C-alpha cells in the first residue's frame, strides 16, 4: 500500500487528547506556573542572600570540623533520652489509636456519630504539628521529657489511626461474613475476622511511625520538649559549632540505626 492510499484509507491521525482537552491541559499548566510565580512574589524573598549562601554554608561546615569528640560523653544521656521520648510516645499513641481506628472505619464503627467522632480525633491529631503540640504540653506540664512524650503521642495518634482504619475498611468481607454466620458476637468478629487481616499493617505502621518519631523528637528540645534538642539549641546560640557537629553526627547515627531496625522489623512482618 502506497503512502497516498494509506492516507486515503486512514485520513485521521491518532491523538491522545482532543483539541479542547489539550487546550484545557495547557491552560492548567499556565495557571500553575502563574500561581507559583505569584506566590514567590508575595513571599518577598530576599534573593541577594543567595549570592553568598554557598560561601556561608562552607564556612559553617568548616567551623564544625573537627568535631569535639570529648563532648560526646555529655551528648550520650540526652541522646538516650531522645530515643526514650520517641519510643514511649509511639507506645502511648499505639494504645490510643488502636480503638480510635476501629471507630473510624465504616465497617467496624457503631454508627455515624461514632464514625464522625473517630474521624474528628484523627483529623485533629494530624492537623497540628509536633512542635505546636510540644508548646501546648509544655504550657501544661512544663519543660521536660513528659511534654515531649505527650507531643509525640498526640501527633502519632492521627497517623496510626488513619492508616489502621483504612486497612480495616479494606479487610476481606468474605471472612467476616463467614464468622458472623456462625453466630459469633461483634467482639468475636472483630477479634477473629478483622484483626488477623490487619495485624501486619498495624505492626508495620507502628514501627514506621517510631522511625519518624526518632527524627521528630530530636527537634522537640528546641521548644523545651526534652532530649538532645535542648543541648543542640544551646550550642547553636553559643556558636559552639564543634559541639553542634558532634551532636549532628550522633543524631545522624541514631536515625540510621533506627532506619535499619525499622526496615528489618517490617521485612519480618511482611
């Protein structure tokens, strides 16, 4: 078949989008670029600071090295306290998020009122940043690790509860209906039909959140939430950059170890 014959037989050229759809897509692209540019202009960013930013960053790193290794003995106890804050906060969040997740799942909640209550708690927990939770609990309990633990727990409830609730809603209805057909009570259905299906998600999500909380607990000390953050904030204010360097190395090492532990546990669960 010649090219002319092919053109006569197949006169239309395939296009992924119609002209109207293509016009709408390009309009969206232009709109997004316009909003981005407008947002940057509204921020009034002092761009001249970026001219020597690389010089200032290099100078800062030079001041941090060599790290003050003798200072590590003073860093060790606050670092362990930071891990305790993350671990205890995650544990408290787990025991509080577990029942809230069942209230927030449509297939396990009692009625619309309990579903709205559960969702309200999860949304409230997630909508407030950990630092803000820390400031609120510091006003209640005063500065220290107790406020940090409560802040970690308050923030983690929404994270754990939402993911567990979604896993509950995706549970196999066939297994649940089979247990209900035997005349089992509601509690037995939850315990035997729902929980075994979502248990890997529960443990995996909890370990993942613990890994996140280790990182978040390191900065709670900046607002008085205990841990190594208090010492880090003090050293930065005193321009003791060699002490800052050893603390950053210690935090990095703890985060890396936590990442490996978290990955190993999740791999065994799945």
